[in-house]
């Protein structure tokens, strides 16, 4: 799968697929498998020069790859699709030069308190065994791209790029999250609490734990009866309060209440307390898992 974060970033793909014949070439490759250029030309009634031009455009857009292989009469070129799924963010990002951006790998947490059900994995496999919190403390946790727990908390140290004289005006944190249920349960609410720089900023109620289909980035070895993907949620602490996805206000805590300057340790904590009303756990998906190829994306807006 290929993820484009804007329509501008996907312009080459739009251009490449604007020609109906190139769409037909892609359909043929997916329907019938890898093909030689000569076979594509013959099947679609094209000249070799015409199909070569179409293939070149698809290559430039990163939609197919062409490999030279030995054939009966010398070398031949074989075409293969690069991606089964394209994900394009149609909504543009906020345009501003006055921000710092980081994509923090989810496994780089600095503190954790984990209660089963739980587990942690890299893109290559499970770390240790299911339902044993001790594996969250193994050094390999830095390479983890997915983890889950029934209750507890995880804390990260986020980069603070502010310089003397710069004032934080908005902090935006986006992540792919869901509840945690043994296997999966798409109707399983969970109260997920957020804390920034030691200040509780509110909670969001996750609707469930999703596994009805495979996540776009979820590895093939991942068990089908486990959760597969989450929801991409954005936590924003602004001068008017704290919001989820820009529109749902979850508290009156403002960015000024965080009291962050260039010397502040910028911590971020997510938790599911045992005594909360909906103790439905938490699953966090990072790069290589779920529907979004990212970790915790942190955008810190500032004014001079």
C-alpha cells in the first residue's frame, strides 16, 4: 500500500491514470498477474512503442516496476504492480511555516504500566508472548509498531524544538488507536485519557476494537482473528481548549495551561484506568500496522 498525504503529492498518480489505456494496463496486471511488454501489447492491440510509453508513465508514478528477465529469444521486460492499495488524503494540511513536525515511533515510550490482556509486536513478529507485561520492558520494544493492553498507561518524551523567544500556540498529536478486546469486538467502548507535559487534557471514548477486515498495512503473518486497524484521531490543544479531530471539545485546557517553553520536558501519556466507566483497553498502531503508515505525529505550532 502507498499512502499520499496530499493530492499534490499524488499528482503523478492522477496524471498516469488519466489515460483509459493505462487504467486498462493496470487492470490486466491485477487480473492476470505479471506480464511481458510484448504480451500486453498483443492483448490490448497496441504497438510496442505505444505500450512502452504507457508503461514509462506508470513507472514514473511508482505504480508498476519493470524487470529485465531472460527469455527464449534474449532478454524480455516483465511488468509488475507495486501496490494493491493507494491511500490519498484529500483534506489538505494546515499551511503554516511556523511549526515543528515529528513522527514519533510508538515503541519509543519511556514509561509504561501494563495490565493484561496485552501484547507487543514488531513488523516481523510478536515480542515474547501474549498477556505477559514484562515484554513491554525488553529493549526490543523500541522497534515495536503495535501494542495493546487491557488497562494501564504509556508515556513518551516528545521532541521540544522550541527556541528562546518562541511561544507554543497549538499542539497537535495524531495517532491510530482503538480499544482492546481478546480477538476483536467492534462494539467495545473504552475511555482513553490523555496527558501532556504532566497536565490531564481530557479523554476520548473509543467505540471498539476493529478486525472485520485486514488493515491496509497490517503484515500478512498477523492472525486474522486479531484486531487489524484503528481510527486515526487527532488531539489538539489550542488557545480555545482541547479538541478531538478539530471539532469535538473534550476539555477547557488550553495550550497556555501546559506552560511549555523551550526548556520544558514535553511528555505525552495515554492511559486506561482500571476504575474508569469504560475500561476497554487500548491498542496503538504504528508504521507497518493498521490503516495509516505513521507513529505519533506531533505538530507544534509557535509564534515568535
